[in-house]
């Protein structure tokens, strides 16, 4: 039988499941999780000392902490454990994010090993547009909300390096390995087969 504490709607069932709610009826089913908290502004608070950890472990019968969410009060950093990799992702107190890096010095650090595989050290930006001529993934560089430059790839034109708020193209490299350089004094100069052409 279940042993409810009706004032706070806390129920520990004979199936070893804990159900918590502050208002309304706690819903239970055969497939319910060990801890069930209904929606509507509820939450879990874990309090530890200022030099310790607060953790939620996500395990299975083989490994009780194969996954986890951990907050380190020593460094005020948050880490995510995935498949026993600790940390798989870490966020520092400064808001820096490290993927496979536990001391990211900048806003985003993605660490991999190309000796393991090319994919292990690859960062991908994908444009899901399937229209020919408009697949243009872009890496943009802004300063205080103003565009300063970008690198763009086109499925028909190759790679472009642009500068300024208008993304003015200064360098283009096509799939034939022709390099185009734009200068103020001339329209375009072209390097083809090792020769510079204007």
C-alpha cells in the first residue's frame, strides 16, 4: 500500500517510487519514474556546503553515475557527464563553455583528437536549405551588434571572405581552386594556375 503525506502530497509507494506535489493530485502509473514531480512551477533544490558538490546522478544497473549533472561550489562551474566522460560539457563561472575541455579560457572551446577520427576534431555548420544555389552556411563576426565580417560557403560559388557591415567580399575561392582578390584600386585580380590576372 502507499503511504501518503496529504499535506504536502508526498507519496512513497510499495513499488519504491517517490511522488511529490504541492497542489493537485499526484498521477501514478506502472511506467512512472522513481521521482515524479507534476508541472506548474515545481522544482528540486539541492543544497550543499560552499566547498562541495551538488549532483544529480543518472545511472543504470551497470553504472550508477554513467550520466550526471554536477555543480561545483568551489569554482561555481556546472558540468555534464555523458557516458562516464566527466566533463563532456562544462560551463565556467564566467560563462565559458568547454566541450571535452574542463578549463575553457574563452567563450567556446571544442576539443577533439584528429588522430582518433576527423569527426572528433570537426565543427560543422549546416544549412538545411535543399535549393541549389542557396545553400550558404555562414560564420559571422559581430562587434557590439554590428557585423564586422563573415566567412560564407556557397554550393555554387565556393568560399567567400567578407568584411564590414555590408559583408563586402574581399576574397573568393571557387571549387576550381581559382582565387579572386578584390582591391580598391582594381575591380578583381584573379589567381589561376599560379598566374595573377586583372
